[in-house]
């Protein structure tokens, strides 16, 4: 014999779990949008290809939680120049 209210408790538990998953997903979306906004702002201030590379590396480093990041920028002579960002 089931306890009175056990269906209600079960439903409430499922709804609470669903709400927590939805909140977590929404918080991840907000975090991604904040990173995108920061990248957009950094790129809008970049006045040279090297500044663009630095902005990309720095914002990717922050978004990924990395301690450093590197991007290779091709040069006119066919070689690549490394742009490394460390805090």
C-alpha cells in the first residue's frame, strides 16, 4: 500500500530535477554569451592582425580556463609566427 502523497512527492522531485537541469543549461548559455561578448569587444578594439590574434588567444584562454594559449599567424614569407598569451 502506497503512502498518501507519495505520487505528489515523486512528481515534485521530478519537477525539481527538471528545473535544476534547465537552470544549469541556462547558466551555461549565459556564460557562453558573456565569453562571446568579451571576444566581440576585444576584436572591435584590435587594430592589427597581431592584435586580432592576441584577442583570439586571450579570449579562448579565458573561456577554456587555460593557463596559456598559442595561435600561429602566417606571414608573407610563408612562415608562421606564434602568438602566445600567458597571464
